[in-house]
C-alpha cells in the first residue's frame, strides 16, 4: 500500500480513492478526486490553477526547497526489517513534520 | 468443379423438344412481334429476316456451348480419357458430339438460304411462309438430334459423379479378385465409406479415400474386382480397374484371400496376378494376404506355398493382414506408403529437376575450434543429493504435509514468515506500518536516518539562534502609515454612507442656536439682549400660529407638511426683521430650535393648489392622475417606466382550448 500524490493538486491519494490514468506513452497520472481528473481532462496546467500546490510552489507562495524535503525520498532498494529502525523512523517522521511546519510558517510570514 | 480432377462442371443438356421450345420461345420474346401487311415491304422483309437470323443465332449459341463444355478426350490426362472411354465408349461420345456439330452447320445453312429468299419476298404472306419454312426446317434438324442429346445428358450426369482422382499424386491402388476384402481395407484405412457386401461386384466403380502418413496426403483407390479372362472379354466394371492400373502411377496392393472364402482358390488368384503382371511395370507391388484371421500363409499347403512364392519372386513384398480384427492393416499401409515414397524419390533423383533444388540446400555443421572438451558441470552436492521420494518415511517435511495436518487447504494458511532472516527472531511476526499522516513510511526508512535527523536538529538550533523564528510584534507604524490607515477608514465610512443614500450634510449642519448667536455676539463685543427678546417673542408667536392652524384643519395632503423644507440659499432662516415681500415659507412642524420666520412673511405654498385655478380644477387633476395610474397599479407596476415582463408565457394563457373567450383568458 502506498499513498500516492495527486498529479494535479499534489494531495495524497489514499488507496481506494481517486482514479489512475495511464497514457499511451506509459506515463501514469493519479488523481485524488474527480475535480482534479476533470481539470486534467480539460487540459489545464496545474501550474496555472491557483489552488494547486504546484501553482503555489511555482509562484513562491510556499516553501519549495528545504532540508526537510530530503527525508522523504522514494527508495528502490529495500532495507531489511529492523524493529528499532522502524521505531526511530516513525519518530523521525513526526519530528521532521514538526520542523517543516515551523519553517513553512516562517516562510509564509516572510514572503 | 466436377468431381474428377480436370473435368469442369458441364451445364445440363436439354432434350431435343426442350431445346426447340427454349429457342423458339426466346425468338418470340426477344424479337418484335408487330407486323402488318401495309407496312413498307422492306420493313416486312427485315422483320422476317430478323426472326430467322435470331433463331439461327440462338441455336448456334446453345449448341456451341454444349460442344465447348464437353471435354475433348484427347485433351485430358490418359487416365481420364481411358476411363471415359471405358465408361461411355469413346466412339459413341465422339459421334454424338459430331452430330451436334453437323446439326449446327446445317441450321446455319438453312438460315442463310432462307434469309436470301426472304430478301426478295414481295408480300408479307410470302415472307411469312418463308420464315415458317426456315424455322420448320431448323426444328426438324433439332428433332433428329434427340438421341445424341439424351446420350450427352446421361454422360454429363455420370461425369459429375466420378470420384476426384488426382492422377499425379501419391496413390495406393487396391486390386484383386472380387470379395477378397479390398473395400474393407479402404474403409479401415481411410474415412471412405465403401459398400461391403458378401456378394461379388459390390464395388462397381472406382472409389477414392484419403489417408495421412508422414504429414502427407495419400489417395487410396478402391477398384472393382477383376476376373481372370483376357482384356477383350472384360466388362465395363473390370475395365475400370484395368484403366486405373494402367494409367495411375501408384503403389499396387494386390489383395489375396488365402482362405478361399471369396469363392476363388489361391491358384486362381495367383494366375490372375501373373496375367495382370504387365500392368505392374514400374510400380512398387505389395501382395496383401487378407483374411489372415482364418488362414495364414504358413498354414497353406505346399502347392499353394509354391504358387505364392512364384508371385513374390517378381519383386513384390508380402504383407499379412486381417481387416476383420485389424491386425496388420497398419503394417500394410506403412509398407505400401514407404515403398511408394522410396520409388517416387528414386525417380525424382534420376530426373533432372532435382539438381535445381539440390543446389540450393546446404546443411551446416559447427566446426570445433580446438581440442578442449567442454562437458556440462554438475556440482557434487547436487549429484550426491538424495532424490525426494514420495513414499520414503524419512523424507523431509513439506509445507504441504503441514497444511494437510492442520486441516487442509482451505482451513490452514501456510506460514510464509517462518523462514525470514532478521536481526532478531522476535521481529518475524511484526506488523509493519506502511502509511502515517499521509506519507509512506517506506519513503523515510534509511539506515542513516538518525544522523540526518541530528544534522537537521543542529540546523534548527542554528536558525533559532539567528532569530529566524522570532515571532513578529507589530512594527511601529510611522506617521505616514497611520495617516494612511485613517484615510482608508474614512473612505470605508464614506462608502457605507453613500450606500445608504444619505446626504453629505445633515439637516442640522448649518444650524445655529440663539444662545450660540448670543455668545458669538458677546465675544464680538455687541449686546445681544434685544435680539434675544425678539427671538423669544417670535418663537412664542410661531407656536401660537401652529396651534391655530392645527385647529383649522390641515391641508388635504397632510404629508406635505413634513416634507416641506423651503430653505433658501442664504442663511437658514435667520430673518429677524420682517421682510414683507419675501415669499411665505412654511416652517417645519416640529423643528424645535430651528427656523424662525416672521409672522407676516410666513409663506405657506400649498403645492396641491399650485398651478390650479381652484379646488375644482385641482380635484379634477387629482382624479385624472389616479385614472392614469389605475391600470399600472392593477398590474402591480412600480411606475410608468416599469416595462418588465416577469413571465413571458404564463401557462394559463397558452394552454387549454379557447372555449368562449379571448386569449387573455382561456
């Protein structure tokens, strides 16, 4: 089970929600809702649609580059299961989320 | 396509009378029919000539078709032509066709002659008689062709039922005395369903079956039995076998019945073999001893054995078979096919066509590049491993066995985590979190995550120390900013005010009270006492007048009273001294500290009467006004400019029948 990002609005698509579209060139698009799906079908560019994260990041309204983003990275090599590692990872995730939130707030204040 | 290869389907041949009917009725339909004796003679002649010519053409066409469709025996494969000869007698066939040809020629002649005569016919009657004569003669000629036509129809029907024998492909020819078991063999080996009966000559013509061997198609031709007498004495049925034997390049399967059940002795059969031996030249021959369930060649007597030997001396192969219990049938087939194949291949190799193919084929074999032996490598453990034996009690326990023990396939689920390699065996059955807070845990798992988190924490501390996160108090506004804010607030208030449709100045804007006046005068150094007295007096008088007017009765439109505010441009009613010629003003009923006017100069314009001569006129004006407004009020219009139509098509005006009224009510 993976939580994917919606191609249009960058929200998380939980399993069992949304639509995945596979194009003839084998590029896959996931949508969290029919709103995003319909916008995509209308050939709208998410970078121009105001309410999407893509727009906000491109327009500099939200923090783009930060050290906290380096933690979340898709890894192709599986790591052998280790209970301690799992525990520390979970705690780290929470801490990283806190820090990121704080930084985003600071960014917003100063933008 | 007709059954036999090389013979096309032939159209049915009509009988003589039918033929005649067809042609004559065609003439009648397809040529003009209207003629009269006082037409021009040329027209009459043309008419009759056309009829004669048309009839001739029709005959020509039809006879020509028949003649071309029936095959010329010389143009066919010798097997077919001799078969046709055997069946239909070549001479008779040729004669019939010749007769038709002659008939065609004769009809042409007749037509030519009579057309020439009609050309010089002088009356309609003469022309008509000539035409009648012409057609009559043609008819007679056709009637004489009754026999040939009937014969040809018979031939055609028979030809269409001939079996499709390909004279050039691989064929096995089955021959022998009647009743030896040829048809049974063919039935066994192919899908053909030939009649098998105990009487002789059950098979009266050639039959074909097909079989597959070595991925090739083989024809098996079943022939009627042959009796031992010279060729000239043979009847049609036997001649068919002979023809097949003579012309088909096939493997010959000579069937023998050693038991004598067919009604013929072994001796007779061997004699037959010897007499038709010449037909076997150049063909692989197989002698099949059928009905071996009854008698085998070893059971034969000495003379019979000797005779058999003589038969086999010719280079024929002996096979023993029994179609009844099916043993040896496959042997026969295989031997015959192999023999024929070998024979054919040999012939082909001898011919010149092979070289063309042989030159193009090349079989490549890899050449070894050195002397090294490269054998397959199998590790010793694998070689020495004990092979898993299902029945061995010492065998290792499979998952399947465990499954069976614990209740079977649907009940027990196999423990896949049993053999995991982990740092600590307690962790084997852990439930692993996958998703948390909208993120995948798997994306964060990293052996160095602790170091990275430490680095991040240090970074955080540094940022905090730099004051990055200091909460921002409101920075002191400069004067300009405060002004700007005040400005915006003011603008907002103004906008709100205008939204309510209010005036900029309140009513009491320019108002000044007596006491204010007195103050300012005192400040200026003047004495206000006299003014104050006068003002008091005036105020009293105004109050008394108002009371009086209230008793008299107000005007009709009392509402005007409150509405009047006839202030003039100059100071808001500060006239203290009387100015008689100033127009009257009506002071507001309840404006307390407001306008003080002179008694005399109180003007009360009654707007209702303004412009009207008298009451009567005024009331008329009012009535007229009301009249004009009535329709609009009835239609709930807001005013004379209200032209809006709320409902374009109200349903009650557009539906229903117009019973007895207008469309503004239905």
